């Protein structure tokens, strides 16, 4: 008999078990929402075709174009500047596959198009208590709603398309409790980097993490998405936050919110972990001790407070990372000039992120010779930003204002950082060459990235926020 | 049906770096493909080739015959990062049939097992011994879940039982899942989901 007290994760898991797991076979787990993009889906659709299978629940499948799409506008003839014909072929193939199988696609002509993990919550597609999957590891983002959301491979994309189910062994449960409140000028991104630094790269392997505590409760939905988004960088399967009033207010009135909203909301509130529910592992952090963070290595766990000296390498791989980045232990990372600043991605490409960056930039200029690129996370974010005049702030400061997409986060659409160049990026991965072959990446919050764009070196945004610039 | 995997006798290739992420295994710019095939030539691309595109003579993958070296021994915490199945596709297409490390990322493991590539986690002692012996001959016995070597003690390893059965019998996961139709339909009925119109 399972214990009567259940975690949020237990409750969502239990409600989706089609057949329970046994020693010989994994559980068959039902999927409520399947998000699809152009890069990890073509081979899955081909698999269906090869077997003569159809999509079981097209109505629970939703597609977008984001990864290999250009962020520059089409030319006078309407031709989009794809990086390669292959990239274009991927998009065409998704358009064709969606048409053929009756799947809704937020394509080029759609006002909904955006990075998959930005778009789905905006449309109200992500519901608390749901199982959400996508052929993309940052699917963890949707856990901010109290959904069980995780990335899958392309074979599994085919599994879900054909059966609406996945074969899964139940992961372990971990709770990360963050007490206290974040200080002024410290962002959810800083919290995420601090959590990953605490857990270590791979420290969450095999686990679903529930984020709890006062600091997490105080976060907006967009901030919770930033936190859950980066859960995968500690190796965990998924991150979750229990639904509360913040969740309900965010979803109210969204296009795909449940019809019987009050009843749904009541059900969502009951999903919170029961008192006394057992976690396989627990850690806690103090939010008041978190400062603006920046990575110094080539894994997201290798971070330190902005301005703090880089710690001495503890092993060969950290030494290798320092050598790749060209940093020295004992010195702060702001000894080096920054070449590129990127604001965007499913981690920090939402309207609140653009506002945070614009707040720092307003009335200031990007350092001469530094390239700053801003890619809103979705068409909706772009519209909202332009309505507020944020794009003017960026353009006036000397930054580029692009179309929505993954852009420099994964650098597969032609938006790349040159070999050897140093970039400060609001995205989620600082792996060697992630933003272009030989590119060096520092991960930071939108405010830190914007502050650094002005000074030309890694900069704590609180210093700039304290003084008012000349307009 | 793919080729069943029972016993593999092969030599190792060693990449000792820890935390080799999926962007190293297959850089994102090669993900614009719409096929599963042909990614082997891009495996570890940015480590394997210099700026002119010429193979680096000192890089391990450029010094071996892939037909004889089908086991990759990698540093700790292998294949973290992206869910891209292109990573195991690239390794399998290059010729690998197994990867050995002390810890291997969850999504990669799940993806690899669906592509006839066996991820094996070993204890730090065995791992250290393997790292020191590039080109070492190993026998991977999936039936008995045992790794055997010429001069080292054999060690046991774990594989998720269903994935193991699929590898041993050349079964495929999707076929098995499609056979669960009755249970899936019952779950949908119980949760108020009607059939497609
Ligand atoms: S923004 Fe980056 S991390 Fe997010 S989905 Fe796109 S490529 Fe992946």
C-alpha cells in the first residue's frame, strides 16, 4: 500500500497511470499535452508513416516553429533568410506533417507563434496537474504550473503521437525549499543558477524536483517558469511548483484555459503535496543569501556571484572549462571585455524579462563595439513589448530587435557568436560551442546582461539601477 | 525489428573528459536534418575536426577503426544536456554499440536504448581502470548483465528490464505500446475523453 500522504508529483503521476509499472515493464503514462517543434519531430512523423499509423489525439498536440527559424524579417519577395536549405526543409516538413495529421500549428502566419515553452503557457495550454511532454529538454518549464512536464526523445515523440502515451519508470522525488525573500535586484534566474550550483550538474539525476518555500511562493508565474526551466541543468527530469492563487490568476481568461474554470481551480489547489508527504531527497537554500549570479565555466552549475573571484578548479574538467573560457581562478570574470549580449530564450524571453532588461538600458547606450541582440520569446511578447515601447528602448540603446525564436540560445538559425567571442546570455546552457563554434558563454539574468551591455564587462545590475541615467 | 544485442566483444575508445554534453556529441547546427541516418560523420564534430574541416590526428575517434572499436568509454556525467536523439543516432551511426561511464544522463539513456546503443554505468574503480586502457578489449554480456575483461575482475551492470528485453529480442517499444490500446482507451473513457470525432 502506498502511504496516504502524497507529493504533488505523486498525485499528478497517479492520475495518469494507464497501466502501473512492474518489475518487467515500465508504467504506461498518459500524456495530456504534446508540444511539437520542427527539429525533433521529422523523424517521428516518418516513423508513423513507415508503420501506417495516425496521430491518436491531434487535438492534444500543438506545434510551433522556433528552433531553426530566422529572426530577421523576410525580404521584399517574402523570402525568409533561412540559414540553410535544410533548416527551411525542416520547417516545410512540419507544416506538411501538421496539415496531414490535423495538428494545430502556430506557423509563420500565426499571431501565436513563439518558442514552444513560452507560447504554450501564454495560450493557456499548460494546465496544472497535466502531463506535458515535448521533444525538448526545457519542457521542464511547464512544471511552474504544477504540471508534470519533461523532455522526450524523437522515438518517444513518435510514441506519443501514435498512442498518446509513454513508457516510463517513476522518477524519485526531491524537494528544494527556498526560504526568505529574494533581495531587490536579484532575479529568478539568479535563484535558478544558485539552485543548480548547490545541486551540482547531475545532482538531480533521476529526480523530479518540487520547489517550495516562501521565496518560491512569492515568484510570479513567469519567474516560476524561469526557475523550473533550468531544472534540467541539474540533471533532473522535471521541476514543479504547487498551483496556488498566482497560478489560477495567470490562467484565468486565457484562450485554452478550462471551460469550467472554478471547478478546475479547486481541483488544482488540492494538488499541493500533503503534509508529511515523503521525499527521497530534500535540500534547502536561503533566498536572502542569493546575489546576481553569472557562470564562469562551461556547465550551468559553474557559477559565482557577479564580481566574486572565480573559485579554484576542483578537478580536471573545471580546469578545462576555465581554460576554454580564458578565465583565471582567483580573478572575477569581469576582467574580460564582453563582445555579445543576448536577451531571449525560453528561460528569459518573456515580457517581464524584457522589462527588466529595458529598465536597466533606458536612457543608456550599449558599449561601442559590443553587439546586443534581443529576441522576444513569442509573437505575443513582441506585441506587448512594442506596445510598451520596449523595442524603442533597445533600439535607441543600439541593440538589435529581432523576431521571436530560439535564436542565439542554440545558434542553429544563423544567429551565432563568433569563435572566441565572449557572450553574456540570458539562455540556459553555456556548453562549449553552444552559441557557435568556439563561442564562450556566460549565463546571467536579463538585468545583469543589460548592465553588462552598457559597461562592456560583466556587471552587477544593482549598481546601475541605483543611479538614474540622463534621458 | 533491429539486430538483437546479446554479447558484444569489442575494443574501447576513451574520451576521458567529464560532463561531455550533447552539444559536444552533436553540435546543434547539425540538427537541421530530417533523417536519422548519416549523423556519424558529425559525431564530436568540433573536437574531431579543425577549423579547416580536416580531422585532428590526435583525437581518439580519428585514430581507430570504428568497426573494431564499438565501445565508448567516457568521463563522468556523460551526455548531459539536450533531449536530442541525434546524440545516440550520431554515436550509433559512427559505429558505437555501447557507452560506459560512471553516470549517464536520463534522457540520453532512454534515447540510446531505443537505438540499439547500450549505456552502462560502472563503479569509479572499474571506470578508472578502463580510462587508463584505451583500446582495451571488453565483453559486454547483456544476457547475464556482466562486463568481462582480459585482466580485470568481471563486473555486473544494470539495464532497465524492459529495455533489456527489447534489445535482447530485437523488440521495439512502439509496437509494444500500440498493443496497449485497450488499456489506453479505457483510461480515456474513465477520464471523460471521447474518441476523435
Ligand atoms: S530557447 Fe533554447 S532552450 Fe529554449 S527551446 Fe529554444 S533552443 Fe531550447
